[in-house]
C-alpha cells in the first residue's frame, strides 16, 4: 500500500506531494475532508510505534489548550488525533510497511528513496 495523509490547504504538504510525484498507485487522503478512522490511526501506530510520534505539537489547538504543560499519555495522544485533524503531524506517508511522518527534509528524502 502507498498512501499519503495530508492537508490540501497546506502548502508544505502540496510541495512534498509534488516532490514525491506520487503516481496513481498512491492514495491521497485529505484529513480535513475525510477524517482519520480508528483503523487508520491504529495502522499508523503499528508502523510508527507511538501515537506521540504522529502528534503535531505545532497545532494551534495544542497551544490554545496549553497541552505543552500537561503530561499526555499515548491514549490521550490517540484521542486528540482522532478528535481533530490538526493534531496529526503532516504529511504521513506510508510505503508498504514503512511510515514517514512530518515534513523534515531528512524524512522526505527517506520517503523518496523508499518509493
């Protein structure tokens, strides 16, 4: 399976998708218009090993809710990601049994070489 979870309004996500030049074998899911399901988040967790790794600490809601001053459990990270799409670190790129999370240059390069 080749899939990219992204936000269609995010310029960084658009740039990365263009860089990766996903062919028709990639499935693109705009997480704003098509919410992440429980099965999908659990699949991402199985590949990444952690809900915290999938969690975006840059999200506006993270700051608004003052979550940086709280010690969140894996269960809470999972619940927050399922609650609101902005809590998912983007993009999440899945290539077969590998997962690439976020927009760091090193992460994008690793995803490119996996394709």
